[in-house]
C-alpha cells in the first residue's frame, strides 16, 4: 500500500513495488524541482489536484512510445504536408503549460496542473529540463505539449489542441526531433487511445524501470 510522508525532513521515495493497484506510491511531501527529477529517475511522477496532498504515481503497466515505432497514418501525413501549421519547440513554454491547464477536456471537471505544478515545471524549463513542442498558425498557438528530458528519456506531461490535429502535429514533429537528438524512450505515463494510435504501447513497470536505468545516467 502507498506510503504517507508525515515529516518533510525525512522525505524519501519508497520502492515502487509498494504501489496500490492504480500505481499510487506515496502521499505527501513537497513538490519541488530537484524532487521531481529524482522521482522521474525512479519511475515516479506527481499527479494530484489543488485540493489534495501531493500524490506520487508509478503505474504498472506503463504507457510508452519508442521513437522508432512512431506511427503516422496516411491521412495525417497528408495533413502535415498541406498544413498551415508551423512546428517550433521551447518558444512559448509558459503559454503551453497554461493552455494544458485550462483547456476543456471531456470527462474532467478540473485540472491537475496546479499553480504549484506550473511554478515547478517553469523552474525546470529554466534549468533546461522541461521543454515544449508547439504548433503555430501564424502568430497563434494552436496546439502543443510539454514534458521533461532526462538523459535519453523524454517524459511527456500534457498536451492540448485549439484546432483539429494541433496536438498531433506538435507531437509527431517533436517525436521525430527527439529521435534525431538521440532520445530512446518517451514516457506517456497512462494509457490513452489518442496516443496509442501514434504507436505507444503498454510495457510492464519492471521493464520500464530497467529501461530508465539503461537510458539515464543515474
């Protein structure tokens, strides 16, 4: 069962093996930049609402994309070839995270991207860990995503679209860029049908942790 942190001064991440069925590992503890980096290296990520204690997760199985397995449908290839969208990265990180936090999502009444999370990930952007992928139409940001890169692993956090295929356009272009830059694994955290259509798949957490150890210099 998950561990509860009662004393911030004695904070430590437990083994992911103690997680519950949904992957919850730890309750409590302050979310801060160095701790988030430590968590990702251990296969753990923060995900919680503004009215709860921080929750730290490590789901099993884990949803991942190997860049070489990126699938782009024939219709999406045609869309990209004819699209007015322009791809850029790290041009508007704070705007991307704001859009991810405020975009309406079916079945979700709120956001897990709290003001504290935005603050922490913006600090990680300034430190060179967090990055954004963006789809632009003229001067308008129409889609994007953000996440962290540690070693040869990219940890995707959230994405948004304001026009049809905006997030897909940004995602596909960014995965191709990450592949060229030597990234071996993209962590998509939990299953979504949207990302599955682009080639992501579930793997056992044990294998995922082993890949982290292989692709990140601990």
